[in-house]
C-alpha cells in the first residue's frame, strides 16, 4: 500500500522542513509496510528503479523516519533508492511504544533487508545513526546481500561505554541491576525519554533549540522508555560476527565531541574490525546537528563510501541516469 501524504496525515512533520523540502518529500516518497514477527513496520521509500543502488536505514531513538528526510534526500538525489523503516514501537510502526527490546530491532533489520530485496535488485547498503548503528552491525556484518555498512557508533551490548551518558561503569552496572529487577517486578515501569537520552547532548547546535520545542509537541514522539527496552540495551549480548571476523566493508563516522557514545569507544571498536574499513572523524561535533549543512556533509561521506564499494559500478547505472529515470 502507498499513501500520497508521504505517510503522515498530521502536518506537524512539515514544520521541520522548508516548503521546497516538503514538496520534494511529498512528490517522491511512497509509504508502505512489512511485517516483522507480529508487528507492522512502517517504511518510506524513495525509488528510482529496481536496478539502482539501495540504502536501507532505520533511525535513532529520539526522532523517527520522517524527521530524517533531510538525510534521506541527498541519497535519492545522488541516484540511490532509499528504504527507511521505523523501529518497532517507534514512529509509525506498530508495537508497544518505547518498550520493544533491541533483539526485535535486530529482527526488524533482517526483515527490512528481506523486504527491500523484494523491491530492488541492485547493490544493497545499510546505514545506522545511533542505537540503530549497533543493531545494523549485528544484522549486517558478513551479510552476503550487503556491499557495505556505514555506522555512526559501534560497540557491543553489555559494554558500559555503550551507555556512557548514564554514568561510570560502576554506575551503569548498578543501574542495569535495578532495571533488571524492575523489569522482573513491574515491566510497565518506565523512564522519561528526555531523561533516558539527554536531548541537549544529541542536538546541540544553536539552532536546534526551537526544533526541539517542536519535537516536544510531536504527536508520535516516544515519551517513555519502558524497562524491557532499557534492560535489553544493558544486557551483554555479543554480536553474531565478532569485530575481528567482519569482512563486510564498514565505515564508522564518529563525532569527536559526542557525549553519548565516546569517540574513543568508537575508535576502539573500529580498530578491531577485520575487513575493509574507514574512520571518518567529525571534528568538534557533538552527536548530531539538525542543520542542512550537517546532514549534507554526513550524507556525502556515506555516499562516497558506498560508491567506492560498488554502488553504481555493479549496477551499470550512473547517478545522473538514475535521476533521469525517476
């Protein structure tokens, strides 16, 4: 199924973009869904044609898909198909709000890739931006259907550095014990999403304040992180493919000043990767900015990496030809 409103009947999302961007999104986006387990997963697609290279992406745990169209559009303009899906329990996807464990995020990644392969035949790539970077690696490492990955953070579940914003390793371990106890006694217990992930440590540009005020009023914003989700983020779960055995080309784009996922942590895991790899440092940057310049710079790094790993050479399709086709 597809919907001409770009997936949202409510107009709130339009306030995050310029009128020209809104027109571009509504003109080119198609929306549909696929099933992961028992949950309906919302997908937004910008499609050139089945043989064009395709990037599959989810989203971090504050915004959701439609909030990241400014990142998706540069890929589409460059000739990529974009298939973006909302995490279960987030955005426009089904599932209990802010309560689905990361194991189901990983399952949804596999199902998103399987869904993409029913629509396209060209080279396939996956990218992650925050928590979805980790689940992207857990799904994508040594996946024969993927040419390359691009990740904004990389760690193993259970490493206290993976939740550094919650405190020292000792504090994290104490919180993990408390969350596990709370999950066992009262699974419906929850933490305010603003407290669980400090917004000003993510969107720190001087222009991001008014945007966050609009996001605060967003009708689809997840407002609480329930304990099953929190417990799953703190539990030790090794990746199916150890970093040293990963042969998939992996790009890690690390924000030097990130107060969520430390730069040193990303470098440590990057150095363990066994296959082709690239480290891009966003010097002087916190985790993210919502500016047009930041999105375009970030996308340019990823587009270059994916192009280097066969985005257009294998399909025989140039970026200009893909744009003309669409």
